[in-house]
């Protein structure tokens, strides 16, 4: 299993995590909800990694798959003025991952990262492990440590 930049980074940092591999349906483009469904998890505990452009710089947002990203709140969390979703090709180039498999951990370029505050409601959370059909489970504290994330209310139900 594993062997992605995310798992390599976590292992190197001595951060414990659990790997979950599942068969990704190539016809499914709702990657996070697919993971929650296949793994039998609360969608609020499974987080998607989104890349946004805030005032010309890339910012990584980690929000529950059960909701959406509040772009205004994301901009405010990083002292920005305007946020929009980043071009998917740019997000892939800068993170080193493909859309649907972008992990917040082990990205090629370190970008400011914001974790939605609802992560703190769980003992552990699930994020992409770096490819479609592969999630990792870790504590919110360890996710913040691995990404340098700040916590803010950036998700919308």
C-alpha cells in the first residue's frame, strides 16, 4: 500500500497514521463522498483538499466532504481579500498530485493551509493519501503538524 509523498512525509516526521485503500470508481467524480461511502464513515469526518487562489497565491483548504468551501472565509483566514478556486492544472503541478487525489500532506510546493474547525470535533479525521482510492487517518493535531495548517471556520454545510 501507500508509498505516496504524503505517507513518506508522515513517516519521516514520525507522525502515526492508518492507510485505507479502496477501489475507486473511475466514473465517480465526487471523490471525498465516495471515500466516506466506501469506507463506511461519517462524511463530516472525511475531509477534501481544495486548492484556491487568494490574491494571486495558492492556499490549501481542508474541509469536510459533506459541505463546501466558503471562499470569503478562506481569504479572511489568511488575511487575504479575494479567493477563487485555483486552475486544476496549476493545482496538480504545484502539489504533485492529481485532482481527486490531492493530499494536504507532502505537496511539492508548501502552501499556506487552512483546516476547517469542525476537524476538532473528531478524535481522528480522514484525508486523501495522495491518490484516488487511498485515504489516510490521523488526528487533527497531527494533520495540523504535518501541514502547518491554521484552524478556521472555512466550511459551509
